[in-house]
C-alpha cells in the first residue's frame, strides 16, 4: 500500500479471501455459541475493555503515526483527537457494561414477564478510512460489552492501524475469536462478510452506494440486520444575527477543511443570508490559507493530503465541473505540492453555487466548500433539505425562536446551534434519508447489538 503523504510504498498487506472470511466468522461463531465471552458477567467483559483502553493510550504515538501514514490525517489530529477518542470510547462502554438492565413488566398476579437484552451474536463491523480507529471503536465497544463477538473489516486504505488494534486486543487478553480483523478489498472481503450466513449483524460506516450493497447481501443471505452510517451533505446556515461572525467564519472553515474535508459531517454547504454574504464569505476565504496542506507528520500541519491519487483526481474534477457549470472559484481548486509525490489539494471555496448543481447535492469528501445564499428562513430550510442526505446541520443565530424552529424543521441526525462537530459519547450519532439509520455512540448504540427477549413465567 502507498502513503498519501508521498505516494511511496509503506507496507504490503495480505488480503482475506472468502475462505479466510469464513474462518474468521467460524471463529467468532464458536466464541459466541460456545465460548465464555457472552456468558461472562458484564463487569468481567468490561475489565478487558478497560485494559484495551489503557493499551491504546500507551501505544498512542505508534497508532497515531500509523493512521497519519496510511490515510494522511495530520499527526496533530491523529494524536490529539482520534487516538484519545478511541481510548475514551472503550472506557465509556466498559463503564456502561453493568448498568444496562432489562424490564419487569406489569402482568397478571399469576405471571412474571421479563424483558431481557440478549447479545445479538456475531457482528461484522465494516468501516471506512477517514477515522479508521474511531469508527472501529464506535462499533466494537458497544458490541463487545453486550457479549457479541466481532469480525472487523477495515477499509483497504487503512489496514495497518486496525492490525495494531487487533494486537492490542490480544494483549488485553480477549479470548480467541472474540475480535478478528480481516483486511482486503470491499467487493471481495466485505462482500464475503455481508453474504456470510454465520453473521447476525452488519454495522457499516461508509458510502451510500456500498450501504445499499449490504442491504442486498442481507436479502440474498440470512436477512442479517444491517445498520448503516452513510454519507452527508451538511448545511451550515448563517443568519445575520449570529453572535460572532468571526467565530462563525472560523468554524465554517474548520468544518470543511478539517480532515481534508474527508468527513461524513463536513460542513460542505455554507448557506448564508444575502445581507451578509459578501462579508461573511470573504472572512471564510481569508481563513482558508491556514489550511494549505502539508506533510501529515509535521506537527504544525492542519490539513494533510487526500487519501488516494484517484480520490484527488475526483475532487479536482468535481471543482472543474462546478466552475464550468457557473460556480465562481474564490480560492483553491487545484492539486498542489507535486514535488512531494503525495496527493494534496488546495482548500477550495466555490461561490454562486446553484442548488441544482451536482456540487451542491452530492458528497465530494474533500476540502471543497459550496456557498449558497438565502433571504428568508423558509428559503434557508428549503435549501438545507434539498439533498438526498440527512446526517447533520448547523444554524448560527442569536434568536432562540429561529434556532429552535430551524433545528426542529431539519431532517438530520444532529443539528448544531452556534457550533459545529460538538458532541461526546453521551449523545447518539447517525443520520436520516440516504445518510442511513441506526445510531452509533451513547446508550442507544446497544440497540444495534442486542435482541429483546420476553420471558413469561406463569405461576398457575
Ligand atoms: P466505502 O463505502 O467505499 O467503503 C467503506 C467500507 O466498505 C470499506 O471497508 C470498504 O472496503 C467496504 N466496501 C467497499 N465496497 C464494498 C462492497 N462492494 N462490498 C462490501 N464492502 C465494501 O467508503 P469510504 O470511501 O471508505 O468512506 C467514505 C464514505 O464513508 C463517505 O461516503 C462518508 O460520508 C462515509 N462516512 C460516514 C460516516 C457516518 O458515520 N455517517 C462516517 C465516516 C464516513
């Protein structure tokens, strides 16, 4: 595999074919059906996750460097954001493990009705490369604490960090078969997992098109349940009465250029009121220079390369197409730093984007901001909802009634008011429409990995 940093080979990784996937699923099946894991007291399962969290922290430098090398995230983010989030996720769910209870329902005096949460079985967790270990941890931690066993399939662009995590899980003492990592191309390895009759649950994060594939795999095999966290085209709506337009401009720039825009929640559509549009857009453009890309291993770099040469070409082509269609390029739009051999793109802002243009409707997954304008709240809401996605949105205003009206009206899994990308493990994360269904994080993630069982005890 090649590093996006300089296009050089950094490793070669074995690909798991259908037979390897079958072995991994059989091991997970055996560990679930006959092994100790689902039968352990929840507190004991938790102790493994606490150990894993400690080991992740102890290996933070190596994990962060590996992530930065394999997918290009700046070290300041892999070390400062991603790896701490992974340790925190394992610890948070370990703390939750023995606080999940069932129900005793009101039934007749001669019966006792219990509703218990049963672990769902063998889970296939299929994840993307943009937050390779955070996405994995969001799936693994709630699945493991409920007693499920997991086969993790990382993206082919980020296989190495997942292998390190598997090594740490083994050092934490997870019993054999409880967590297995299979690397390989999606249409081979991912497909084999999706179709495998031994898998009970697929939890997937990735593109909408591959999400559809997983629904087909399920229909064509054992009707395994499929949870989907998919793409987005999130609107960031700025009203003239925002508390602080400079803070809003800082956040608008960060919301699209953080992680090179390779974010499902990227603030890729700036919807700004016409009264302030010229001034506000100028403020955002002035911030773009701070994100000019650099070596991801340099601790000062705020934006790294894109994940692959093909992805870079696609992002640049999307910008050219928008400009040909009438959008105005305010900054960026080109591939850059050719001497590095890596896959860098300038931070890009496009003005005068028409809502019907492809750039306004479908995901770019790169550092490309599209600016659209509105005059009324109704127009803002209409523009905001005018994409097939419903993952996230933000609104900037000091008017509580506007904030409330807009946030309640938007079809989105998360709405931020006067902020962007805020949240923690206590709140659920997921989408609506073509952004998928089901929720990662929070206590609600347990719903994905448990079945409710009714036990009716009669006392004649
Ligand atoms: P992708 O859909 O191409 O790949 C995701 C995973 O699916 C990878 O492991 C890949 O190997 C596998 N895969 C690919 N083709 C497959 C197939 N035919 N059968 C089975 N498995 C297959 O997505 P990506 O390029 O890795 O990630 C980017 C996408 O992920 C974007 O659309 C982004 O919005 C989305 N994403 C969503 C969230 C969220 O929580 N909603 C978070 C991060 C990324």
